[in-house]
C-alpha cells in the first residue's frame, strides 16, 4: 500500500475512534456505599505514621458492577512516575495498526557488481527500541553475502525523529544513568553499555574490565585497583558525560576475592554508536568500507534487508519492565505516523491528550510532559488513571493486548518479587511507578469473588527508604483481592 494512503487510513481510523468509538466509555459510575470492613481496613493501613506529611491518592472502581469501591484524594494531582506509560501504550494500541513494525533498514543508492557496491550503504532507523547488537550482526552477515567492498560511505539515517535527545523536565544530572538513555531512531541495546568489573590477580593490580556490547568504541579510563581481600568494594563508575563523549571512567577498588561488579550507563549520541557498531560488525564479516561513517538522510535507495519488532512486543516490554527509552521512542513514533515526520515528543503528547480527552479526562487540568513518566513536570490524578483503565476494560478490540502487557503479581515483570505469597498472587495485573520520592501502582485486580477492579494508588513527597511505602501499597492491594 502506498505510504500516503497508509498514513491517510491511520488518520481516518483515529478520527473515527475519537468521535464514534469512544461513545461506550461515557458511562456514569454509581457511588457504592463502601463495605465498612474494606473501608476500615484500608483506612487502618493508611493511618500508619510513616505517611504523616506524605501525599496519598487512591481510587478503586468495581468494573463488574460499575461502582466506586474506595477513594481518597482521588482527584489530587500527583506525579505518576511510570504509571504515565499506561496512557502512552493505551493510545498506541488504538492509533497504530495491530501489525505495526518498528524497523531498522539497510539500503543502498548504487549498483552491486562482483560484490562491489558503487555507492553508499545506509542504516535507517525507525525507532526500534528492541534492536540489539546481535540484530546488527545478523544484518551485517546478510550484507556480507552480497557485498565485500563498499566504495561509498556508511551512512546512518535518523530523519524519522527530530533531534531532541532528552525529555522535557528530565533532570540534567541523570544523563549517565541507564534509565534516562538518549532518545534516537537508531537505538541499540536500549542505548546503554554494561560494564563488568573483576579484581586483578594480585593486590594493587588494575581491575579487569569488559563491556557489553564488546566494542572498540568504548574508551575506558581505569583507575580502579584490586584491594585487600578483607576490604569492601568501593567502586565509582561513570561516563564522561559533561564532555559529551562515551569514555567510561572507573575509580576506587574491589577486593581480591570480591565478586564481579556490574554497572550500566547510557550512551552519548546513540545513533553514532549504533552506526559504528554496525561498521565493526560489517568488517568482522569481511566487508571493506572505503568511505566515511557519517549521519545523513537518504532521498532514494533500494532496500536490501531489515530487522523488525512488532508493536505488541514493544508495548509488553514497556509495561513489564518499565522501559523508559522504549516509551519515548513509541511516543515519537505515534507523532511520526499520525502527524508527520520527523516524529517529536510534543507531537506524540498532543495526540495522547486528544485521545484521552474523548474518554472523559479534562486535559486542561493535567500535565503530560513526556511518554515514560520520567519528567517531574507530569501531574495526573488517580481518577484520571482509573478513567483510562475503565475505558480500556470496555474496549473489546484492544483490552486483551493491553491487559496482557501488564506485570503480573508474583509472576513476571516488575511485580515478579511482589505478591509472592497470599491471595494477591496472579490476581494483580498492574503497572509500577517509581521516583526517588514517588511510588505508584495502577491496574486491575481479580477478586476472590470473581469481580474485576480497576485501581490507582499514588504516593508522593516521601523521604527515606521507599520499601515501607511500597509495602503499604501492597497491603491495600491484598485487601482489594479479598473484597466481595
């Protein structure tokens, strides 16, 4: 199908959904006289002195009877952290085709004669957040079957997105951290490098370092040493982020008998890193590149190969593991596909807000700054989230896909180690959210009586160890499970 017609069809589907398909979500939730025992138990949990001065917002809806079960400060605007991913992924499931693919393509703009390419080889990114170094190796191996010499340049095309690498409201000093990786349509290994550190053979020896992916692109300044076996690890690992490069700096020490230490850091200019990693893979497979390795765009070319990941795989990865980069790539992809290229976060946010405004959320009274919830600017209420969850529950076309993407208590994703024992195991399907001073859990509970509840619990403005607040959230969920 021609790209223009394809894009027009997407827009028509989106418009029809907004103005017709949402009519079924305008149900009024009847107030229910909360069963005294449930209310007393939740209120008792919330009376814990650790919550003094802390903001807590809760709303619980019985979707089976369309009634309110419990609420506390349900309209208070709070920082949702990664609960914002529920909005981005829900909208993506509606406005992108079910078989939508996140692609990475290899193209040429010249002829191949006797395994010699008289032209340029392109690596064009379409925001695939699941692309790995192994995928690049597979592409390079396929290229090597047809091409042994490239007389032109190796070019990375990143025209699918705009050139904004950082989310609005992201902390400036979070850059080297793995969970705030730079956004790019050419992404590899989630735009992070893993560093593995082992002690040397003797006290005083330099530590032994390896990285994943294994590449000459990562320069390491290793000032860390092997210390007395009775000491503890005192390692500091960072990237030279102030100078905007990918040099890894290690200081401190690791005991002679110490275990391997592992760290992850973000990559600067991930498209350049991805392209150069692809070059290394090509050379490993016997391909000679005579030209330069540069970033540019392709106006015309012939597709040789591509690798891809489907939309549902990306959304499951986002919600199960709370992948921030994948969410930001998804947000820009929504913008690129529906508003035109280059895709931008602002374009994606506009479409998300257009969608949720038609399911009853007043977007003039909330703030959505990014797609992942990393931004401290985001403000959403528990009621906003349960409104979305109720709408998804009533949507026969996409609910199963949305529901299956959520972590399952005691089983997988970010809830694998929560709700391990007790009645809540396998009955809580919900998205986590974590900041240094914010926790959230929102999703669905299947009660022991067979009802389905939508719930949102957000805790903000706490200090100290977050575990005690997470335990409070989990205790509330346990009570919801036995609600009848």
